[in-house]
C-alpha cells in the first residue's frame, strides 16, 4: 500500500533490489472513476490486487503467503453492539474459510473502525481460533485513535498477535484555536516510540513480519524504501524479516 506509483510487477523488482524479504499487497477495489487520476495511497493506487476474500485466500496459498487481512466495518449508522455482532458473524464465516484454505485471516487495529485499540480488537476476536484468525498490531494507527500501552496491548493479544505494521503520525494545531489534526509522517519523525515498541516485541518473543507503511510521501519511492529499511533495522535485536 505504500507504493502507489508502482505496478505490482515494478514493486516486486524494487523491493527485492532494496533488500526486503517480502511484500504485503493492497487488496481492494479501485473505483473506475479514479483510475485516470495521479497515483495516490487511497485513490488510484497502482499497486493493488482485487480478488474476493475466498479468491485472496486461494491466491495467498498458491503464493505461499500465510495470511490475508480482512475488514470488519466502521462506526456510524448503527449502534456499536449491532456492528460488533455483525463483525463476529462475519469473522465466524471467515474462520471457516481460513480453515478450509489453510490461510490465517487477520484484523488490523485501525482508527475509524470498530477496533481502533488492542483491547477492542481482542474483544472482537476472542474465542476464535488464533491459528485461523489473528490481529495486526499497528502503533501508527493507534497514534491517531485507540492508543494503549504497547506492552499491555501485546500481552493482551497473546496468540492473536500475527503481524505488525510500522508507520508514524503527528498532530498539528489549526490556525487559531481548535482541534489538532493528525497527519502521516516519515518513520523517524512522529509520536510512535519505535524503541519502546521493538523492546516490547522482542521481550514478548514476537518473530513475525514487520510491514512498513510510510504514507508521508516525504521521499521518492526508491529513496523511501532504502531509508525506511535502514531506519527499522537500527532498532532490531533479533532481526525478524522486513516487508515492504
């Protein structure tokens, strides 16, 4: 998702040349109305695949990928209890598909959804098989909404912790008084404490993937790939694999 100006074919070449060990593909539908626009992270993102959930699981299995991300909905319109129940029914179906295809489904801790924190995400997946349904820990998203102490969140998620996203954010005041607004920043310049994060993950024994999601657009794509990999490796003690 962090390479909107590259096609999947170009992205594979670039991340391999920069020394990454894998890639997390953006899987969604790109509306026809934005396909003529300039490439962007959430608009005409050229680095996008568009299968259904079941097709994505078959694709992941064929590619040797252990898991895919699934969405669980945003607040608004209905009461939280109704949204939670609908998401649980959906995840029960996803759990069954995951068992059939041998691919884990993971839910991301994400601002603007019904699971913006580790505790709310744990409530959503609790009781499901952690071998089939897991959680993406995302401190960058939690900087915008749902922040909880990294250690508490990681310990709470326990066997559900399946994946970690790495990005950064900051808040800026408006002109005059008002609510400060969030923005994405380069990895090295924001409110996420990567030193504390990696210490917690190392202590917990986490050995999964780290996926870099730099939405700051502060550097050209190739420069960002090289810079971010070097930055993240500076924190690693046990050097688990990196992902572009």
